[in-house]
C-alpha cells in the first residue's frame, strides 16, 4: 500500500479551493449536489483508511482478539510507520465513530421534537403553530411539512409570506436536508471537510432562493423576505433543518438575488474557473476512492495470506 493508504486522510484539503469556487461560480443546485457528493466520498474514504490502519495497530496490542498472523512483520510492512500510525488510528477512529453517532442522534432528536410539536394539528402541508416566537423551517419525513409560527407570519407581508412558503417547499422538493446531513456528518468524520459543510449550507439556501424567486416571479420580494425573516428569527432550529432565516451569509444571499438569475447549465465549461473547480473536485474524489480501494484490497490479501500461513 505504501503512502497511498494515507492519501484519503489529506486529500480533503484539495476540496477547500473547490468549495470556494463552486459556491461562487456554479449554479446553486449543481454546487450543492457536487459538494455534498464529494464530501460524502471523502468522508467514507478517510474513515476506511483509519479502519485499515486500526487493524494493523490493534493486531500488535497484547491480548487482542485478532488472529496472531495479523501482527506478522509482513502485515506491518504493508503500512508505513505501522507502530505510530496503527496505534494512533485506534483513538482517531473511535473519536470519529462517537462524533458521528452523537451528531446523528442529536439531529434525530431535534426532528422528533419538531414532529412532536405538530401532534394534534391537521395533517396539512403547512403547519401553523400559535407561537409568538418567529420561526419557519422545512421538516422532512414522509411528504414533508412546512412549519411556521404565527409570530413569523405576523412579521411578513403577504408577498413575503408567499416567498417564505415557496422557499421552504423548494427545500422539501429538493431533499436539501439530505445534502446538509451528509456534509454535517462528513465534517465530523474529517475536520478537513468543514469548508464543504459551510459551502453547502450556503448553496442549499441559494438553491431554494432561486426556486422561490422563479415561483413568486420577483427576486426582490424573496430578498426582502430573507432580510426580514433573518431579523425576526436569526437562528435556525438545527443545522440540517433548512430555513429561510438560516444562520449566516444572509447579505450574500440578498446580494445574489439583486443580480440576474444564474445560468441553469448543469456542468460549466472546462476552460472556465468553475469548470476547473468541478473537474478538480471530481479528480480528487476519484483519487481518494481509488487509494482507499487499493489499500483495502491490498490489506485484505495480506491479511488473508497471513491467516492461511499460520
């Protein structure tokens, strides 16, 4: 395997300029899908890499339940710096698993709490809660529902309300919570992927902004609704519950809506900066996946040979 086993751990660094260029140059729909996919692949590959290193490290510990042949010199020779990397991977992988589990359970708990607040209300696509606290968000599950408080509706005009509902419907129709959850867990699995989490949080909102503007027919109305909703409810209920008043980058979203709608091209020209960003992301993801696959297959063959020879 050589040093290739370490590549999936550091290749996410290549996604930093990609994330920046993608959120600036790509259509928000394309950027969201691309960055979420890249983050997911990078996270899986880096976690697999830690797992491979942990096997080598665990096999050298006294009293471990693994076959004795897995600690042979031939096995350790397959991983550079096996003593340091193998043992360091044990707490690192445990930290990744614990962090991702805690994050997933927290998101599930938030969704259950939000769904519990709707018990007793009519099973409509829009749930209006009699609450003076202003908030609105898209609640996934089943066909999905838009949850909005009377406090939020009272602070918006009729046109801005239409923009709000169009924005949240776009979140539900586009399954944006899946993209957000993917990058959220990916950032927990590998801290180098945090810029992608930030970028997708922005592009998912921009995607919904553009869908809402197309439905309402006025980009200024959507921009005005975003600004007022952000002033009324500056915090979203959870990182993976999309909302019109999502935290951060509201000025950028409003400024984008003041400009003409972005081109709907699915994939930018290769010679453009956006095209280079997209191809860079694809190349880095492919190299990471191939490195992980190569390391996994090689280590499997080495472990199998060590087991059968004992």
